[in-house]
C-alpha cells in the first residue's frame, strides 16, 4: 500500500484492483487530480468522449458485453446532466456503471461559483446509489462501495461525487469492494406455480427478459416449449439478445400497440422470466396501456435481478423437459444477397446475408429497422442490443463501449439519422480508438417515427409548421462530410447493390466506417 | 375563447397571448399534440434543434437579447436531461425560460414504460419553479403561472411538465399571466451607505453585474466614478455587457485567481451593484476562494434581481454626481488591421477593427479569448455575452437565440474547438433558419484551459495518458467538413491575412458562416 498517494490515486487504484479497467472520461478542472493519477497507475484504459452522453452510453455498451462495470469521469452537475439521458438508458438496461462526478472542493461549494449545482439532485433520478465523498481518506472506501453497488444484479448505476479536495488530499489504502451477493434463486413453490401455468391448455406464453435471452437460457426455454407447447417471446427491447443460427428463436413483442394487443389476444397464461408484463411504450387516446387481456393470468417465475438461468433450468426439471431438444432453433438460412432499390426488406436481407459470426448489432434503427428480424434469424450467430430507455442518441456511444468490452468482435450499428445527431461526437472517439464499428445511418431526413406517432395520437395530417418540427431536411445532413469531419471513413448507399459493396467495405475494415443509407 | 380547443391548444394560445412568441423544440411522441396545435395557432415561431442542449441554450440567448422569455418543448425526463447544462447556464445568467416538458399520460406513468423517469427530480436542480400540470382544463392556468415566474427579475427558469392527456384532453380558456412585480427599489438608507463607502479615500471599487453593465447603468457608474474617484469593474462573466466606442469601459475581473487577488489587493471598499462579492471559479490547493482581502469592506448597493439602474441613478444623486460627464468612455479607436501569423493579440485586433456596429459577440473562446478586451474596447458599439454557468457548449446554441431575439444584428461567435463539440448540432439549426451568425472556431485541438488547470491544481506536467484526456488530436477535427455536413458554409484561417478575408466574408453573408482558426 502506498501511504503517500492522494485521494484520487487511492480511488483509481481501488477501481483497478477491483477489476474496473476502463474509464470513459470527459473531465474538467475539478477532475484533474483523477486524470493525473491515471499517469501513475497502471491498468486503467482511459477513453475520452467529447460530450458526456458519449461517455455514459459507452459505459452502458461496455457493461452489456464485458459483464462488468466501467467507470465514467464527469465534470460537476452540468457534465452529469449531459450524461443523464444515456444513464437513463443504462439504468433501464440493467447496466452497472461506476459514475464518478467531480465537485468543487468541500469548502468552496458555499461560495456558489458559476458551476455550483445540486449534483446529488441531478444524479438521483438516474442512479440507484448516490454519495458525495466527504474525505480524501475515505474516498477509496466509497469507491469500493460504488463498485459493489454497480455489480449488483442486474447491474446498477452508482454515482460517486468527488469533491476536488477529496481527490488532492492525502488518500487512504486501496480497498476491496464488498462481495456482491449472488443472484437470488427462486423457491420451489414459484417453480411449481409456473409449471402449473404452462401445463394448461390454450395459448400460453413464456416471456423472457434480462439475461433470459442469452443462449443457455433460451435453450431451457426451448425445452420447456417442446414439452408444454407454450410460445416463447421476448420483450420489445432487450439489453442483449443472443440470436441467429443455432439459437432458440423468440418472438419480440411489437412496438405498435394494436399489433402487441393482437399478439396477446388469445393468451390465457403469461409466465414472466426476467420480463415485465407488457405495457405500451406510450399512451395514446383510446388505446390501452396494458397489452394483455384482462382474462390473461400472469405468473412471475423470476425477476430480472434474480437467477433467471437457474429458474428456467429448474422449471424444465419440474416439467420433465430436461432431456428434450429445444424447439425453435434457427437454422443457418442466410438470405440471398439482394439487388435493386433500397427497401426495408432488402436492407434486412443484406444484414442477414453478411452479418459476420459473433457480430454485435447495436440497434437504434427506430422506424427503418422494424422489420429486420425475420431475415436475420438465420444469419451467423450474433448479439442484438436494443435501446432500453427510449432516449435516442444511444447507439453510437453504446457501440463504442461494446467494441471496447468485446475486442475482436465486429460491431454493426443500425442508426436513424435523427437519433445519430444527439451524440454524433461519438464518431471522433471511434476514430481515436480505432474501434471496429460499421455504422449504417438510415437517412430519411426526418423523425420518421414521429410522423407515425403524430397520426397515432390523433393529430391527423401534420401541417407546414408541424412538419418542420418532424423533419431534418433544409438542409439535409451530409453524412459523408460529418463523418470526415470527425475522422471517420464513410461511403454512401443509394441502392441495395451499393449497400452491399459499402457494407462489405465496412466489414473488411478494422476501424470505424460509416455508410449513409439514402432512403 | 374557443371552448373546443384541447389542452395543448389552450397552452399554445396562452403563450402567444402573453407574448411568448418563440418555441425552441425537440419534441417526441408525448409532445405531438403541442406540435399539432402549432399548425392551428398563429404567432408562434417554432425552431427545431436536433439536440436539447441546442434548444435550452437558444432560449438563454433569446432572453438575453429580446428581454422576454421564449418557451422550449422537450421530450420527457431524458430530453430534459440533455437540456440541463444550458438550463444551468441560463439560470446563472438570469435568463427567463418557459420550459415545457412532455410526460406520459397521467394514467400511464404507473406502468413504468421505458421512458418513465422522475421528471420533476431532473428539473428541480436547474429550475426556480416546477409543476406537473394535473388536468387539460387547467394547463393554460399553469402555463400562465410559468410565464409569470419566467419574467420575474432577473429572469427565472419555470418548468411546466405536461402529461400527454393534459395536452389532448379538453382545454380551458386562454389565461393572462399574472402581473410580474416591478424590480424592487432599494431604500434610501442603502443608497446613503453605498455613498458613504465610495466617498472615502483609498482604493474603492464599484463592482457591476446583471443589467448594471448596460449602457445607461454604465453611464451612471461613470458619473459616480467621476465624482468619487472609485474604479468601475465588472464581474468575470456577464450575461450582456454593452461595450465598445461611446460606452463607459469597465475592468473585468480576471479568471486567474492570482490576477484577481492582485486586482483587489489594495481595495478598501467594494460596493456591489448587481454583482456578487468575487470568488474563484474553482478551488485550487493553497489558493483562496475569496478574492478580496479580509480588510476590504463590502457594501451591497443593489441585488441582481432589484432595480439596478434606479439604484445607480439614486446613488449618483446622493453623491451630487448627476451633472458630471461619465468618465471612462471608450473612444472610437479601432486597431489597424494586422498581418502576419495568428496570435491572440492579432485576432483581437481583427475583431476590434472589423466588429460591425451593434454586433452581438457570444464569447466561449475560453483560453484563446482571455486577452481580447483591450483591442476591442474602441470597436463599434456592441454587446458581449459570456458563459455564465461555466458549462461549455453554450455559445453555438446561445448564438441561435441571440440572432432570433435581435433580428438585424450580426452575431459573432467566439468558440473554442472543445466547447463547440458539445452542441455542434447547433450548426444545422443556424442553416435551417438562415441565421446571421459568423463563427470563429479557435482550433487548438485541445482542452487548452485544462492543460493550464492541470498545472494549477498541482498536477505538474501531464504524462501520456493524462495528455490524451486533454487533447482533441488523433484525429484533428476537420471543421470545414463538419460545417459542410450540417449545411453551413465555412472557410479556414491560417494566418491573420486569411482571418481578415474570412471574417469579412462571414460579415458580408446574411447567413451562418464558420471560420476554422487554425492555432
């Protein structure tokens, strides 16, 4: 132990000792001692983002793939504010993050200097745990506690606020994070109740969520389905869905309320394994918030924070299904490479045909990607990461973290043009870190989803002023220039043939490549 | 009154009726009825931002120039989160904003859909007033209340949360905003105390803030200085400083702590007129938070929310100074147009020589602009807008609002490259709205200020990993491509001669023009 280290060093060493090996940063003056400590401590990879939404989104993607928390480093209340939207998404995804936010020195706060703000107040809505560290001597203890919280299933947001003098004052020893409790096993009674629900006749759905959509869990679900005849479904959004050839296929609940209601129309039994009972993404006049019929019985097998894999295995045992082959396994069935004009079906076919083995698909394709599932089911096995909190601007940052959290795997980012704009600075970090990310920007020059939503809420056909608020035209963003500006190579696809050649070019590159898909 | 209008329409009509004529928007599904209402209500200018920090920063700039609030329209908790940093800056600037944030329908919140968050919790740290409107019948009443709060001196942040069903349900009547109380006059005793403080001998400083740095107030200060021999100073940052030829000049408190302490070293009397007693922007080891000596007497003449102009006039009366000519008026003294390599002094000379009459300078030049004051003092009269809350990413959005709030005046944006990155999407809005903004991006490819701060906090010379966190190189942003990507014309200045020609080109344009100043 180095008794001469300052608080910042004791914190950085505590992070590294506890296997927090990546820090996504956008620092300011109050964080300079933390930055200085990085030079003196080995084992921390620091990744700079030019905007805090990049930083927090990257930490989300990192957790989803590495299955352990990264830390962030943010500058006071406003810097944390800039990171809130992607912290919200990470919180809804169950991604653990050790969020470190600088603060004025403890004695300086009372002077109400320009950057003074209620940092704890900003942090609280998007954090599971918030603490302002009171002393340089104990900042490592607080850091260890934050790590323990971030590791708690299904992954939590721990925000540690670090006053400048707790960074520059004399530090204590390196601290081991308290042990994280194992995911709780569900009891036998719960297993038996779920078995009973699925044994019945009629339309029964096993709805999977959380880590229930990973390969092994899906296989148990496939055996349960083989035995009981239930259907297997996944939530509309999933933090990390393992799919493609060789994996048990799930039906994703549709976004559109009417389609979701139709899916559950005849369902008599719904068994939840890491999933929530389905509700509409938004409320609409005359449409229900709850998507299952009042007559549908709901049985909770296991919560998202509990041991989902063990619960599914125990359920299979209870049902006598362990010896069965899982049903619903996708076969290798790559679509033919298509040609002709750009269509949603055609784009899906390009993905299905060309997605490389173990690709990580980060999907914020919003309206364009609604129909991508069918033609990618038989693609090479891959992971599919959805936007969990609904706040757009997630895919580019999350792709950064996914690439760093799973080196050697290709990241394919499906991105709406409107969504890309929120955290466009991500491109620079991809370029600096030479990340293996191929980005498809679906350029329809509008918030296309909102044009649908405008009608859905009963707005009718938008007039001129409303249309202006729903479109990104005048001027059309020029994605090739934007990419070039941030140091990322780019190409343009105007039909399926050019999409195929551009996508192949991206896949062949080991660094970032952006394709403007002109819709 | 239209009794068939829905809640959203009643709110939009209430805004327009109360002279809230601009809405900066980044809407989502829950705000579609508000957007739909815009088609049916005349008199509201809607301006789309592709990121919420653009929206809130624009509202700040609008208030500073138009002296009345604009409204924003933001999408739920995360959308508000994205706008928080520039709301923080606006709050510190005393800019009034009617912040409208959509929320799920009242009955939908309990279902915890993906976008559900504690919106009031997110709003509170950066708002003076927060209310979730409970009913479509009373949303106009709440809107009127929000307007009244936003108008309160010196301008406040009112956040109205608008559940979707309060927008689509039946609306009430249009509501007049309650009258805003006039700025409070300070009492005679306070005037006499300030007069006594300034009448003494020794080093006396009248420190101006808020609207105390506008032309008329400065003239009263100039008369007071002529009578008493006191010095006139302004805070380090000012929401809108009127300066240039014909205006009474002020000395701005320096950013650097040592320089600020030196400025006040011999001060015996400090009189505050809309200003706060000076404190350091950040704390540093071994440096003081308070910048005046313990022996300096501080007398508060008038608070930032009170009638500063009347207080200065009354003080001049009390001192018998009303008949005197103000001292310290800047003469027309434009520097010669310089030539040679780019230096801070040379850039200042270009600005001093070429700033057009009534230009609005939005200054986020951070390290590059520290020395711009001297050579621009004799420039054509202009307004100078500073970053008030210290959260970078303010100048591009604020320039949007300033241009819309003061049509016919040229906006000149002085922007660091690091700062520009946070809200770079602003360029698109400038292009769409054809705003008359000339932007100088000082491209030093680093957070230059942090390189100084690293040493200031005792970090010594940054090593490789720390340096990487302080630099924007590898890759260097290509500002011409970035501007092109967002539809903004641009040029590059590599020496003072090309800066002059590029700046002239920008000034001759009536739309946005970006100059990459390669440092």
